[in-house]
């Protein structure tokens, strides 16, 4: 039997009809590849730097198969301080022997941000020949010798909560401190499927297709907003006023429109639930700008201000995030313009209740505020070369503003 094709593998990873966990589906495929001797188990070193071990705990929460099955059936885990059978010099010796003897063959998985202040002394992770070794030293020494370098969790990928203001330890993402290519699997924590799926793809097909932030597109190719179960409520202009309410959570701070991840399909806790389904807005924990760029968590999306930064391959996504925010606000405004969304705004609180005329001024005020924020956002976005096309959005918003500042006449459509 031939090994499953890469295309079919990606279809499994991106499937919307999930009856088994991704790991349950992958393990037999990997087992077949091992049996046919098409692949061999890679030796893996897993370093824990500046973090809460949340990604390891997330991986440990895999229900079926267990973590033990995953580690023994897919990879050859040589070192992980949380799961080591031994500690101290014996464990460190295994790690250093792997680096020396398996150069160019072992995988380096990194969890937690790299502390760079004071030459990394805020994070010392093991002792070698009586000397403490910092996470910064270990990453810079091991990464060039690894076949693949994989960052798991937002801290390792982009700095994450460890790098939140004022960041006295100088926390950074791994790719900011090494020249080696780094595959980023973000999230706070990362979903077990994102980790096992990426590992399986590397094992059987090599490097997966990555976006501008080096995230596997099979998991991070679409925004949460695109996949959300509440997307239709957004389209219909039905918005929650408070967390826990029914309706789209955009107005109570949902960051799904600028967060690339498949949480609505994947869900958590063995595909049981996820934040938006439970009534709380997405806080963008898989975003390169989490947490500072996503706060305040319960503020409306147009409040996000992306700082001006130099354009390069690691920062291109920042301009995309600005455009994403703009696109959602424009989409909302366009719905109002088409008289689709504003009819829902003007409805009473009960089905069939007649329109409440006093709501009109509230609607105008809310849309004026939206347009003001959107114009500020677009002005900020001008600092990026990639957003020149947003002039068309400003034109649309101006037309909407002109319409909402005119006297509302029943039956009239905006010109």
C-alpha cells in the first residue's frame, strides 16, 4: 500500500467533518510509513525556555492516543525537561550526545520565549561542565545543527505574553535570535493537532507550506472570522452586546477577524468547545501581536493600533492585520449601506417587534464612531506600502457617512 499523498494528508488536517482527533487519524498513517520503511523516527530535543509549559500540557491533554503513544509512535524524544525519565547530568548528556552525533538529523522543538537581556541570564536551562547555560546560548548553538527548528506556542514564535510590556527580560521569538529557518506553530497554548500535524508533515513530506510568519498554512491559512460558527450572525448584523450573549462578538472585542487559526473547526478539549462557542470573544492568542497588540481584549476591533515598523518578511503580516481589520469594518459598513445590517440594528429586542424610531440616532452614532475609527486605522495603515489600495475603502466609507448624515426617509436607498 502506498503512503497517503501529501494532498490527502492536508485535506485530513483541514477537514471540517471531524469525527476523530487529528492525531487519531495521523498515527496509523505514520505507522504505515514506518512499517514500509519510508521514514524513520527523528530524534527530537525539546527545550523549555521562558514559558509556563502550557504547550506541553496542551500536548499532554491529547485524549486518544495518549501522549505516551504520540511520543513513542511518531518521534524519538531524546530530551524534554518535563518528561525526562532522568534529570540533571544524565539527561543533559543524552541531549548533548544527540546534538553531536545526530547533527543535521535531529529536530529542535522550542517552547517559550528567548530571554535576551543581560546575555540571556534571566533564563538558564541546564548545567554543562559546572557552568549554567542560558536558553539564548542553547538555541543559538543547537539551531544551526538541527534539521528542523520548530517553535511551539506564541512565546517561542513571537515573544508572546513573556514579551508583553515592559518586557524587562528582553523576551523575543526564536526566529529573532537565530539565522536558521524556524517553523512557527503559535497559540497560547498551541492546539495539540497543530503540533502533531506539523510533526507528521515534516516526518513524511518535509517542510509544509508556510505563510509570511512561517506558520503552516494548513492550520493558519484562514482567519477565525472566516471559519466562525457565528459568521452568519455577522452577515445579518446581529451583534452581542455583552460576552455570553448570542450574536457575533465583534462589538465586544472579538479579534477573530485578524487572527489566523482554525479554532472554529478544531475546537479544544477533544473537540468539545472553544471560546467563541462558549460566548467569549477571541483574544487573538495565535496572533504575532498577542497580547499587547490585541488589548484591550473587550474593546471593539478598530481600536487596535498597529505601530509603524519597517517592512520585511517577518513583519509583512502586520500590514495584513491592518488590512484585515479594515476589511471587516468595511464589510460591516457595506452591509449597512445595502440596508441589510441596519434593519437588524433598528429592530426591537423581541422577534416581530416593530422598529423603534429612537434607535435611529443610536445607529447613526455607532456608525459615525465606526467610520471615525476606520479612518484613523486607514490613516495609520498608510505607513505601509502594501495598503495603497485602501483608497477605495475610504471612498465607500465617505459615501456611507454622507448617507447617515442625511435625513432618514422611509424607503429611500442610498445613492
